C-alpha cells in the first residue's frame, strides 16, 4: 500500500521592484480573520493553527461596520519577473 500526502499550494503574492501598488483584496493569497474577542496577538496567531482564516467574498474590501479587529494574512515572495497589478506573471 502506498500513501501519498497532497497539500494544497498556498497562493503567493509576488512583489517586484517596479510594483507601485497591488489590488490585494482581489488577490488569491489574501485571507482574513475577524477577531471578535479583540484580544488576539501575533504570537497567538503564529502558534495556534486552529484559527480559521477565510478568503474574502467579492471584490470590495467592505466588511461593514462592526467592533471586530480584522487580521490579514498573505504570503509574499520577491521576484525579478514582471507581473501585473494582481501579481500574475506577464
């Protein structure tokens, strides 16, 4: 019997020296977590993998009015290759 472990590839936001800005909210690398306790720390988020980050729905960064803190998470990689404003290679 053979066991194969398959892991989903995490989307990456590639940055270049020529990029001035990016539409981060639309990028597949972005995830967010609404902190209803307003007490989470970076150390807690890095240590505990049980926190559920979600991909944004829609193209707007509007989460409405609420009292929650919102944490954003995305993987960044610097490259010399040319990309468009969404970080996709040309």
